[in-house]
C-alpha cells in the first residue's frame, strides 16, 4: 500500500513536470483509539523539468517513452545521452538512416529545459543484406539470426538501425563461439547510395556482415 502511494505521488509530480521530485514516507503512527494508522509523507518537488524535441513532430507520449528520465526520475547526462540513442534508433528504423540527434540543457533557478535537436536527413530503403567470409555455417543459417530486413511489401523501407546491426553481429559471434570459434569477429559494413526519383533525392542501403571465423578450437579431456 505504501509503495503504491509513493508511486502515485511520483506520477502526480512527473505529470506536472517535476521529474526530479523525491517522495518519502516520513512516519506511520498507530492510533489505538480508532484502530488506524496515520501516515505522513514528505515531498521535495525541486525544479520544473521540461523536455521538448525540435526538428520533428513527436507526441508527448512518444517522448516519455524514448527519453528515460521519465522512468528513472533523474536528469543526469547518462540518461539524456541514452535519450539521444533511443530517438536515433527510432528514426533509423523508419528509414532515416543518417539521422542526427543532440540535446541541449538550459537551467534557471526554477526550471530546467532539455531540448533534443533532431535532423532526419534523407529517407532511404534497405535493398540488400549479404554475409561474407562464412565457411563453417551456411548463409541461410546466419541470415536467420539477422534482424535487419530489406524493403518489402510489408516493410516499405526495410528495417535498419545501428543497434540492430550490433545485435546481429553479437548473435552471430555467439553462435560461432558456442562451436569453438573463440576469436571470431563479425563486422557490419554499410554502403549507401543516392538517386533522384520523381524529382526527389532518395537513398538506398546495403548491409554486409563480414565474418572472420578464425581457428576452431576443439576440446578433449
């Protein structure tokens, strides 16, 4: 019950832009005459924190989801940088592979304003995904572990982000390592070209996962 009360109070303050507010239970006193507990809470709302995004149109709900300060209740630089990363990943997955994201903090005694600047760049499509350097595993086996997807009827621009290529590389390396290739490395190589279509500049992206298998180690007794 106390945890629910504290959580509700935090949500109340966050809804009113007091993202760094701290709420604690001060005391709980039993009243024998009425068989009740009296609770006292103490709250320090601190300064108002407002977060906005320039250069693109994002709903407040989406901003709350992408910028982790809302979940953590703190406005430190690590969380703000994580917001850069999550916003970048969000737009890369929607075809803006060259998106740039930065943030700026402006502070006054009563308010902190965090402004994220987003420059989307040209929208592109994933046209091809290849794997090179693989000998032990077939290409089809490795492609089954790839999250990056080429454009199709169902995915108009394909699916790509730097986080996805990193996850794909880690997944393939883990597969090799479980089979004795302790020095394997998988490097995503991204190549982008541009063309004019219907008087508009568009981009095309190809991704190759270059594999250096190394020696296979087999263990005896």
